[in-house]
C-alpha cells in the first residue's frame, strides 16, 4: 500500500542579496539550498521534498514567496514548527505561514498571478546600505517618459526582445496584466534617498530575465539612449531589436503571489 504523503504550503520572505538565486547549484549559496539545509537539521529523520513557486535570480529578493513541502509524516503543531524553522534559518530568510494543502494543488499550475516590483533611484550615489534593495542609476532619468513607456508593456505581446536565448523560452508571447511606474511606497529606510521609484508589473508568469530587461529598456529610455518609438516597435512580433541591458538583480523583489483557491494573497501583510 502506498504511504500517504503530507503536503504543506509555506509562505516565506527573503533578502536575496547574498544568494545565487533560488535553485540549488553546486558550490553556490542559494535560497532553496538554505531551506533544505535547515529542514534537514530540524527534521533529521524525515524524508522531504520542496518545490518553489518560481526561480528567482541571483540577488533577487522576495516579500511574498512560497514553496510546497512534501513529508512522509504530518506536522502536528504548526506554530511550534514555524518557530523552530525560523530559529534555525539565517536572519535574511523568514517563514511566515504554514498550511496543509491537498495533493491536487500544484504550486506551478495553480499560480494565478505574480507581481514583481523593481526599486530604483537616480542621481547621486546612494548610501551603501541601499545596495540590497535599490538599483542606483547615477545618470539623470526622464521619469515621466519612463512612466508613459511602462504602460506600453501592458496587454498581450511577443516578448522575444525581452528574454535571453533559452531552449525553454520557445514561446515568447505573454500577457502583462499591469505595468506601472510610480514613486516607491514598498520599502523605506532612514538611509534611502529622498525619492525612489518602483516599477510594479503583474502577470500569470514571466520569461527568464523578462522584468529586468523591461526595466533595462526603461532605464535606457530615461537616459535618452533609445526612443519611445523603439520600445513600441520592440513589442511587435515582426521586429527583432533585442535590448541587451539587463537591470541589476538587487532591485527586483517578488511582491505578491496569488493562487487559485486562496482568498487574495495567502500571506498576511
């Protein structure tokens, strides 16, 4: 008889600045690797598997992220488990929520929307403590023009020009539900510059480097290196004008996850 598997959805936050992304890589410190290492320590006799809601890149952070935890034995006390997990995780990773889910749930297929936020400032060089949170563009940027251009990415487009060449990226058509550039209200600190900005972008899923290349094109536009017409033309499937600038990973934050069957976000504010 096949043994019953117990499955849980765990909500987490992490600062990605010192990690080489989510996925386990030999010889590199990763979020998935640190989670697995901690789980092995607190459950030395348990066989488990984890599956993330996505794969964030090197230095990318998450305000709202989740992973599935598959166990042979059930978790009896959720609060005690979360407390023990957090006591042994490094300070730049925090577990927020834990709830049981059925085996019908699929963390990849049941993802409804993902919202990323790209935080940046421009002008004078930032305080060094800003480095894990804000990309710093030291040239002057035309923010109003960048705001106008951000809206061009909304809707269904061929994003061939906004992803790296990858065998897994054969289908480059995606729908962006919203793409808005505004003043940053997500994070604040005494050492932040007086004004910073946030690109909010939401979709059901994204291509590899898609958001960072969109942000890269907006930065190039803001500096005057490319035009609004060039960005508009780049979203035409018949036009191949690959932009090569990929904005730094440290400005990118996974801000919100929504799953089918869950009311709003499953992670509390």
